[in-house]
C-alpha cells in the first residue's frame, strides 16, 4: 500500500500556526507558498507530496530535525533556509518563536528543471537533509515568490514561473542528489513520428511550440527533442520551418494567393518574415519564385 503524501494545505493539521501569506489557488503551476508564525514546537510531520523550502523571516531558535531516525541540529534565524525532500517523514523540535515561508515545489517542477539543466532524463531527485542552508540566493528567491503571493499584480504568474525555475536551479546546483535514467538508443516510434508529422501539417498556420510537439508524442520536452533528432536527423524547430517553406512553395506555384495570405496560411508572422526565411532556404524571394514557377 502506497503511503499517503500530504499536500501543503494538509500540513496545519500536524503543525498548526498563524497564517501570514498564501499563494492563489489557481494560475500558479508547480509551486505553492504558505507562510506561518509558530511558537516553540515538537511535531512529527508525515511525508509531504512536494519538496519544501523553509525560509526563515523572523526569530532565531535552535532547530533539531530527525529523518529516518537520524537527528541533525543547528541554530536558524532570518536569512537561513531549511530544505526537506518530498516523500519522507520528519520530526521537528524548536523552542523559540519564528516566522517562516514555506515554498513547495512539485516533483514535476524540479524534475523538468533538472532535465533542462543537464539535457538528460531524470529518474529521481532528492534534496539533501540540511537543517540550515547558508545560501542567500535560495532565501532571496523564496522571499520574492512570497511577495508575489502576498501582493501579485500584472504578470505575476509569469514572474512566479521564472522564480520557481530559478529556485529549483539554485537547489539542484548545490543541495540535491540526482539519479539519471540510462540513455535510450532509439528514436520515436513510427506511430509517434506519424502523429507528430500529422499534427504539424494540420497546424502549420498556428504557432507550434516544442511543448506542443512533446505533448503529442507523450514525452518530456528533453526526451522528445532527442528522440525526434534521432528519428529525423533534424531538430523539431528546423522540421517545422522546412514544412512551412514547403507549403509556401506549393501555394506560390499552384495559386495566386497574395503573399500576406501565403505567410498567414504557412504560419509565418507576416510577409517580411516569410520573405526572410524563404530567401534563406530557397535562395530567392517568394515573388521571384512564383514568377519563375
């Protein structure tokens, strides 16, 4: 039977405190923020669903923590950080009053960042058991995320996405152990490649992102990009551009559609974008190509 992992909103049932900040229920992906004021405590916390950054804002106190029966201890205060990996039970003991911010990063958020950092598939990421981390960059980033949770504003979601990625990078660089999967020799399956090609042809008039193509193939971005190159000998971006140019050539040869409409139907931003890419790939402008067809 799989052990139940508790969510950020479940934690107060085991560790009650006075709430100080809370991220919105919607719009934020992969990251959650909760802030609390605590008195001295002696608590056992069940395994958490997410990796946790505990950033200390106010109060200084001795802090003891046990994971798997092993106790570690230090004194924590404003500017310090504790890290707790996901899916492990922990026991925390401290005597003083403190105010903290909890930043929860999902396993997917950390693994995706790790894959993009190392361009390798990840099987597991574990944060190291550190009661006190002297890393100002982690604390500063956690506080910036908390500020967005408290106030927000235009562009808040985009800023939080960037900050969550930045926070994960800081942690992965010096405070985590990563297990990578063995590289796979093959590329896309014939069914995956056919599905991706069909998707591109059906959506050439739209903006097509790497995320879109990876989702169609049901692979992570990093894995899809590698497997696609193995299968086709080119990158996803180059493949899409080649298909756009090929469709433009077909329309130029077989129709009298105005060049701005050709650009639109092939997914180029405008006629000048079509002209620039077409000339680089074909050697002549679309107008000259049509005249000579």
